[in-house]
C-alpha cells in the first residue's frame, strides 16, 4: 500500500540510472538522509560527488519514517560523557543535541518545501516508574542549556489531547516534517550544487583497484579515491560485516483520514511530535493535512498486514478514545537499524572507505548529522576535532538468530502489554524504553 508520505510528497524528480563509467572524488552508496546529507556537505565544499541508490529516492527509511525530528540519542548526556570521557563525550552531546538545528537550518537555507514545524517533541510516560528517568533527562539537558521542560499529568494531557499519560517532557528543539519531501529537497540541493545522483543503480561489487575504490552496478561503474557506505538497515551482501553490525527491525505506521476541525484542535493542538515510553514505542503526530499518523515497532515481513494494522488501530483508540470509528487511509512500514550499544556508528572500514549507520529509530536528525560528520572527516577534520567516535565494525554475535530474538522479545512485550491492558496482577510496571 502507498504510504501517506509518497501520496503527499513534493513531486519526485527523475534521476538517471548509472550507465557506463564515471569518476568522482567521493562515491556514496545509499541515497537516504545519510548519503544525501554527506553529498550535500561535500558539494558545499566543492567536492565532486556521485551517489548510487539501489531503488528510487525515498524507498528506504528516509522516505518512510514518522517525520519526527528528535534531538539526541537514546543515552542521556551524562551517560555519554561517562562512556566517552569529558572531552569527546561533551563534543558528542553537542553534536547529537544540535541535530534539529542542522535539519531546520538546511530546510531554511535550501528553502525545502516539507511542511516543517518546529514546535517540539514530547516523550510522554505511560507509568510513574517510566517518569523517573525522564526527570533526570530533563535535568541533564537543562544543565547544558537545552530548551526542555518537565510536564505534569495535566500539561501532558493538554498538549497531547489524551489522559493516558502520567507526565512527560517537552524538548523544544524537535519538530515534524514531511520526511520524503525533506529527502527530495536535500537531493535537489545536491543536484543544484553539481552532485550527481543515480537511482536504480545498486552497487553490486566494491573493490580496491590502483589506490581507488571501484563500485560496480548492473550497467556501470564509478571510480573514486574515497567511498562511503550509507545503506543503514538496508545494508546487504555488499558489506556483510556491516550488515551484521546492526539488527534491522521493522517499524509499521498507520494514518487516519483528515480529522475534523474539533478533533484537530484537541489532539496535539500545538503540533508537537510524540514518542511514548511504552516498551514497543508508540510514536504519533498530525500531518499537515490533519491526519493522525501512529507507528510502533515489531511487525515482521511475514506478519499479515491486517494484523499489524489492527494492532495500530487499537493503540490509536487506546490513547485517543475520541477517534473511535475514524477511517484509516494509509498503512506502511520500513526497517530501522538498531545497534547493540544503542549508539549510531561511524566506521573507517579501510583506507578511504567510511560508513555511518545505526540510528536506532532516530535518524531524521541523526542521519543528517552523520552525513555532515562523514563529509567533515573526508575533508580532513581530525578524529579529535570530529566530535564523534570512530569505532571498529563489530558484527553482532549470532546475528543470523537476531530476527528470531527480536521477534521473541516483541511477542513477550506484546504479551506484557496485553496483560497490562487487562489490568492483570501479573503485569509488572513498565520500565522506560
Ligand atoms: C517506519 C519508520 C519510522 C521511523 N520514524 C522515525 C522518526 O519519526 N524519527 C526519526 O528520527 N527516525 C525515524 N526512523 C528512522 C529513520 O528513518 C532512519 O534512521 C533514517 O532514514 C536513516 O537514513 P539512512 O540514509 O541512513 O538510511 P535509508 O534512508 O534507509 O537509506 C539507505 C539507502 O541505501 C540504499 N541501498 C542499500 N544497499 C544499496 C546498494 N548496494 N547500492 C545502492 N543503494 C543501496 C537503500 O535502497 C536505501 O535507500 C524511522 C524509520 C522507519 C523505517
């Protein structure tokens, strides 16, 4: 089924398939936010770039996501500083915290038409125990000057339009956008600056020849001294160790019909994005045309779509009982790349070969940031100045069983959720996701 975003995006533009041989200073494999942002930042500094995308633009996570622009990564700022030390840790906090500034700055700079709204991101808590870590999160970001605030039950209820939550926090750095239009806008900017993007041009072989990287597609090849892998959850056999360094977890979404004005005024009246602390995560927002879009994790390719959709309709109704009887016009899904340390990864795989991936469902801002980090590194910025750790690729042990593991974990969490819904005494309080 068509996604809400492909139905409402700014017109796609036709990009060619690679035919014959091309040369560039940098060849980027993958045309999502990571690859296109890297290309854009390289083009801005005058570097000659070729991007190869296997499908059409927007068929990976960057055209399918919830369009929630979120600052930071899963770890709190203090934890990042403990993990990486005061120097790099503080730089990393700054890098990940400023993701929304970069996204909204690029939108403004390149006049990208993508329904961008910067009214904040809310993390509402589904239980008192889930609220505790949120208090610490707010305190840590506030100490660093971020525009964040704790919300009590009444405040969160008013901002979300639901009495389901017992509190939460609001991060005014975040917001929403039309994810596919944002990607198209970035790609148009790359083209305007002279970058070349080829679609339907899957990289099928990558090899080192005469001090250059040679990337082979079905009908052509690109040779460049520097290569970038920006394939995230869609990484395939081209670089198997990289594929095994993340777990590709499906995420599914539904969108309602445009809501009537009274409901639009009551649900997310200030148009924030929200992602709650439910163990399987439920994220929701209104679209520019007033539809409620809601997504969550954990439905696999072999789950009948009707079951996944029904699960989401129930979640919508649980949070917004006023939407009983609403019509659903869209449902769709994509893959999210999860890492075992819950951090995005920047790798230098070989001399002149880099990769950035693993955004754990927070890639709208973070993949855009990663593109800039990759471009800075390619432009000679030292590891010390980069503000992002370069790590070795670590394939996840027993990766081939990860799908089964994730599936079992998802089923366990779904069972617990069902017990909690039924008010069972066996259901323990949720921990924060
Ligand atoms: C349903 C869903 C909801 C999400 N919601 C949010 C959200 O609300 N907020 C948020 O911050 N993040 C969200 N995310 C995560 C976010 O979308 C991703 O982290 C981000 O898009 C990653 O960008 P990327 O460029 O690294 O990868 P992608 O956009 O997936 O791009 C990778 C590209 O590489 C291409 N590729 C793969 N192999 C090859 C090859 N051999 N040759 C050429 N091309 C190749 C693929 O076709 C693909 O287009 C969501 C993800 C999904 C799936």
